[in-house]
């Protein structure tokens, strides 16, 4: 869901290509979003004002103790530990 959200926010072809590369890196896992994950993600959606991509990313960071990569760290909910949040400048996306 977070990857889908990123694709919808970026119209620049090189940036979309970088997202595609990111999704294939050995250290990256594209997570499924089945009924169980969707239910868990929905509980987080309220704290991110209905942003489903962000909700899925927050859920994944919490559930998998994963890094939370963002160009908008000010929108990261406080439930994500600060040491898991990594800022990526928007001009680097």
C-alpha cells in the first residue's frame, strides 16, 4: 500500500524508476496486504488521518521493527520510535 501510494504521488519517470529499484533491493520486502494486515492497518489509519499508504507503512514499521523512511518526518505519528524514522529529502526521491 505504501509503495502504491508513493507511485501515485510521483509523476516524474526517473523518480518512479528509483521506486521500482527500491522495491527490488535485497534488503527490502514488499509486504502482502491480506485481510489480517488490512484490519491491523485500519486501526492505525485513524491516527494518520485516513492516509492508507502512511497507515500501512506505520503498521509495517511497528510490526516488523523496520525503518520508517519518509520525506515528511513531521507527519510521522509518535507511535513510531524515533530511532526507526529516517528522513529522505524530497529532492532525493
